[in-house]
């Protein structure tokens, strides 16, 4: 151990009984080390209290940590806010040697996402960050990217069962349960509740619907759920399908929109004379949802912070690339419950 008392990689190598090269491979997650050897190094880390010099680790890198963040484009204003957050947070992260590169692709386009992932190479990119679509083609593209040495992070919508390394986002099932609990209190006498989603191939939407259904079924059995309709998070599709939903169920007591397309939903409610008469719960504070809250057409918005999510992505990428102690452990992102009374 050095005279200043700091435990070094030399101490770690001696404690584990391995070479410095092996210690380096284990600390940096490189292949070619047997599981038993990894376990010996990890046990030695715990025994002697080794902590990495993260500044030295970053200086030793030939380049910054580069993140390619793929964000859908279209009429979903939340993704516009997410793209803005990539730019604003990215500017702050340059001093910390993280470089964020934004790529916009067509929303809900499996082929576009596969092509974007397949084009990423580890020589220029450390981490790929995607809003996942739960399709076999995406699972396969994620596996190929990870196989090439890319660290893969899913953002907002997860891809469970895939080769991805980590997920950053709110607990979407909990968000759905909050919405279900509120809707049950808004409609104490029961009634029909319409369900709206962008696509059930987005895990965040399907998890929200699942959580909503769990709560309403178990705690508010007087509610009848219909749908969900899928508006692909687009204005026109959500508007047209909402009109059809209202036409089929003119006695709707409430609507829960687990996705985007809120502007289309609001237009349909206005055209049918149901604005402020039907209880509406949705997601993400955008221009249309803020206006809906202010007018009373929307009762509750469950919101998440794009800036907080991008900062969490940066911390996750640093842990994946530099080491587990390169950033504080990830904490659960906040779900904000907004009503007209607490809008700022």
C-alpha cells in the first residue's frame, strides 16, 4: 500500500493473486477473464476496500464517453422535450467528458430503429440509448449492438428479456396504478372508462394499462374498462379512434390515456360536447395537456422530467463504461401528479 494510505491496483492484484493486466480487464469489464478469476478480484476489492481513481480512469481514455441517443420524432411533444433535454444536458456534460449525440428517427418505425442501431460502431460510440419497441427485430438488433461492444440503455420504454444493459425511466406500472386509483375516486358510482394508448408494443404504455387495470379491477369493481384503442402517439390517429370510442360508448365516465396524442383526444371530446364532463387522466406536461388542465378538460397529468432522465442516462453510461462507482447508484425517477391547482 502506498504511503498516503490509498489502496492501489497493485495492492488489488497482490490481494487477488492475479496480474495487473487481469485486474485491468476485470475493472473495465473486458472479455477473456474466467468467472472464478472475476470472483477472486471482486472478493479482494471488498476485502481491502479498493476504490478506483475515476479521474485517472477518464484521463486514460483516448476520447470522451460518447452516447448516441435515438429519439422518435413526430407529433409527440414529449419526445420533442426529450430531444431538447439531450441538447441542453449534453452541453453541460461536455466538461465532464461525456458527449451526447442526438439522432431523430420516425416514431413507431421498427425498421428505422433497427437500421439506426446497426449503424452504431464501438470505434466511435460507447453507449446507444433507445426508446424501445417490443418486437423481435429490435431484440435482435439490441443483441447485435451489445455483441459489437456497445453498452445499450433503454430510455422511457424498456425492453425486458433483451440483452440491454440498463433501463432509465419511471416505474410505468406504478404510474398506471396511480391513474387507476385516482380514476376510481373520480367515479365513485362506477361507469365505463375508456383506455387509450399509443401502442401496446411500447412497454411503458402496456405497463401503464396493466397497472391501471390491476387497481380498478381489485379496488373499484364498479368500473367497466373498454379498449384500449391505439393511436400510435399521433394526433390524427388518436383523434379518429377517440371519436369511434366515444361513439361506441356515449356514456363514458372517464378516459385514461396511457400514451401521447392528447391533442387529438381533446379535439374529439370537444367535438362531442364532452369536454369537462368526462374525467380525463393523461401523461406528460406539454402545450396541449397544460391547456387541457387549465380549461378543466383534463383532470390529472402524470409527468416525468426529460432533463432528469437524460442526467440519469449520463450517470448510467458513466457506470457502464468507467465502472460501478463512477456515479451514484440510480434512484427511482419521480412521477409528478399535476392538476390545475398545482400548475406552475
